[in-house]
C-alpha cells in the first residue's frame, strides 16, 4: 500500500496532467473533490483530451491505461485514475 503522503503527491501530479489535458487552470482542479467525474461538467474531459491524458500518464508513470483497462474505468474520476496509477506504476 502506498504511503498517504505519496498518494497525495500522486494525486496532485495527476491533477496537473488533467488540467493540461483539458486546458484548465490547476487551481480550479485542485479544489475539486477526488470523486469528481473526469467526463462530468467540472473537469469536462472529452475524447481528445482523454487521449492526451492517457499519453501523458504513459510518458510520466509508464502506465498504459488503454492496454491495462479496456473499459477505461480508470478515467471515471480523479480518485479512480489515482488508484489505477498507484496500482500499476
């Protein structure tokens, strides 16, 4: 199990990658609860931004979401992405 501090650092870094993928300000994403849906109105991830995010996660963490998670359930929320990356990184 990942230490809480490392878990929080991972989530912060993923929030930065999400912000870059959707073209949002980091501060706006930093305030959202971990359970916020990525494809919901608050984050507004779309298919193109989702591909950018998947690519950046693969580059940064060496985790290929598309290969490991055929249903892309990892992209359901900030928390699900964090937990997925923590499991496979």
